[in-house]
C-alpha cells in the first residue's frame, strides 16, 4: 500500500510545482508588461506635454527682440538703419504706424492700402526697427495655402507637429490635416502666447501679413481671409493681437469690408511734391554724394511723380531724366502688351480678349479727356492731380462691371480706398496721353468697338431656311392669340388652273 501511495504523491507534487512555476512565470510576464506599458505610457505622456510646452516657448521666442528676419527684410527693402537713418524719408503716416507697431493703438486691426512701390512695407519695417522687432512677427502671403502655412510657421517658429514623434509611444499625431486646419491650429497656439504676453506687457502682439493681395481670389482664398479676419476681430476686441493686412489691390478691401466691425483702413499714396524732391535729393546724396540742381529735381518729379520706387531707381542712375523716360516707356509697353486693340479687321476668335482690351482703352481715353476738363491738374505744393472717376462711373464708361478689378491687379489702373479709379502712376498716365494722342487712335478705337458690336450682332442673329416650295407657293406666318406666344407657319401652294 505504501508503494501505491508514493508514486501518486510524487505526481501531485510535480503537478503543483509545474503550476506554481507557470503562475510565477505568468505573474512575472504580466508585471513586466505592466511596467513596460506604464513606462511607455508615462514616457509618451511626458513627451507629449513637454512637446506642447516647448511649442509655446518657441512661439514666445519668436516675438523676442532682435529677430534676424527683421534685419534680412530691412536689407532687402533697403530700409536705412543707424548710422544711415538720416536718409530715411519721414512720411506723415509714419507716427500712426509707429503707434500701431509698438502696441499703443489697441482695439482695432488694420488694412494698409496703396499702389505698388509707394512705401507701405518700408514704413512697417522702419516702425519695427525702432522697437527692435519686440512683440512683432511679419511674413509674406502667398497664393498657395501650403506655402502660406509654411511662411506663417516660420514667422511664429511653429512646426505644425511635423517634428512630432509621439507615434513611437502609440500617440497619434495631429498632423493629418489640411493647410487651413494647420493655420487654425497655429492661431490657437498664438492665442495662448498672446494671453501670457498681454498679462506680462499689457499690450497686444503684432502680426503683419504683407502682400495680402497675393492670396487667390477664389474659394480657398476667401476661406483663408475669412479665417484670418475672424481671428483679427476676436483679438482686436480682447486686445490680444493686432493684425495688419498690407495690400496693393482693392479686392482685399471688398472681401474684408463684408464682415468688418473693428477694421481701420489706412491709404498710402505717392509723396507730395516737396517731400518727393527732398527724398530724391537724399537718395542722390546717398548714392553719389552730389547735390543736384532743384530744376532737375522738379523735372524728375514732373515725369515720375512721388512714387518712392521710381525715385529710388532714378536716383541710382547716372542720367536721371533718361531713366524717367525709360520708366514711362516700360509702363507704356506693359499697357499696350495687355490692352492693345486690333481694329476692324480682327478675327472673331479674339473677341472676348478684345472686349477686355477695348474697355481698358475706353477708360484710358476717358481719363485723358477728363484731364482736359479739370480746372487744376498740377498743384505747386502737392504736385500732380491725376484725373479719376468713381468706381461705379468707371464701370459705366467701360460698360462692364467685371473688368476693373483685373485691371487693378495688373497695375494698369488703381482703385483707391475711396473707390476712385485712375491711372496706376504718373508715368502710366503719361503713357495714356501719348497713346490717345496718336493720329487716328480715336477712329481706330471706334472701329474696334464697331467690329465687336458686329460680331455680337451676328451671334444674336438666327437664319431660317425655307425648303420644299413649289412654284408659286408661299409660307404664311402668323401669331394667333394664345397664352404661350406660339408662331404658326403654314405652306400655301398655288392653286392649279383647271384649264
């Protein structure tokens, strides 16, 4: 009996030992997995939190003084910095812009409008230079939303989670999105930084979007502008961020005007005569260290006006008057290449383009004719007084309402913030006068308009061909009284003679 019990007891001990070892192994494995899981989860959570914290710190650093982007932009825009600041041309709008940039003007966002080359960006950069870029960020707009997103991220030092490695810890990254959603996320981050900055400095951050007109005037561009304007309105109301839109074209104003409640519009025009001559003298002194006779300076102003980009180009040349004429020829060539008319012999395939070109020529001729009717076209102090028409009147003259904005985009005409339409510059208006003064131009324009009208008339004409008429037969066309206005056509044949 002892021999029978012994083996069974031994087998039971072996089974218990095996089960205990399996349990111990399972417990060890479970503990290891649990420790690893908690470790990875803790590491992922810590990385996620530290990543978000570092993002905000990087955006804060983007608004610290001494931004190198300001130095690069100032060099590119030729903004003088000390010790050459005496060459800077102080405009009457500069104190207002300085007050906006240093945070003194609160509760609004701003749209700065003006023709290309009149000095809008240079004034913004000068205002930023005075405070060493503290609390300011500036970037260039672009038509492509992805590029716009990247430039915004560069200005804010925000990577849009492109360097996020949380997926290694089984944390799904937030990068899977569109450019517009990325821009919205960047605005959310900026808002958090702005709250801390307002509490610390008691003034708003400044975000400048330069060349806003480069955003496409399509559905994506409208969505982007709406997103930016909504943020601008909210931040202006809470004094968090002052947004500045800088634009050359009128359509941006039309888009923002629809939802604007806190927007202020600042119009930047060409320099008046006295300031333009002073600027030209300073430019010449800077580049050639020479004093120019005042009569020469006045001749230059008479030819190119007070556009800073033109004055700077003229001052850099050895023969200033010849450069003035070249600028006018460049503007004239640009206008003719875009808008020249083809006369009475034009093919009907180009009619749509010729409608656009002839409308531009009609408006140019109307501006030239209006100059002859004006009492004053040149003021001894202010300088040039270019003829202009209200926008609705210009559309009436062109007989089209959809062309004027495209002409503004091409810098052939300009639409001011007060909706006045005129030539884009003094050299362009001189080009208009030369073109309209050419022999036979008015008749040539009228021939083009007559040809367009004839082609349109042909397009509206329908030809009916009558067939199967026997000798002496007739068609009888009548319009009986009916509710649908139908027309009846009957064939009447000649009666046969019995004889």
